[in-house]
């Protein structure tokens, strides 16, 4: 999987409600629901159901720190 494939996959899922899993440090797992709202050259923005936003790099997706579950 390369960066262009990831960017295309993220762009295809933009605006669609999804469940996400984030694998943080020290084996912490965080799950949340939200919508990918904005795309930038190095990051993408997810707006959560509670109105807060989270940003992730495309690299985070490549190394499976963040994944789209549904």
C-alpha cells in the first residue's frame, strides 16, 4: 500500500459516516464514530459525533494506527 492508494481510499470515504479504531501508544485502543470532513496534502480531518475533530496523517493509515472499521 502506498501513499497515493491511501489518499484515494480516504477520499472515497470522505463524507461517509464510519466507525474508526485508533491504536495509540502503550497498546491503547480508542474507538469512535465520525466523518472524514477535510483532506490536506499530509493529513485528513475526522469530525466526531460530539463535534470534536481529530487529525491523522496518511502514514498513520499505512502503518495501521488508524483504521476504518465500517
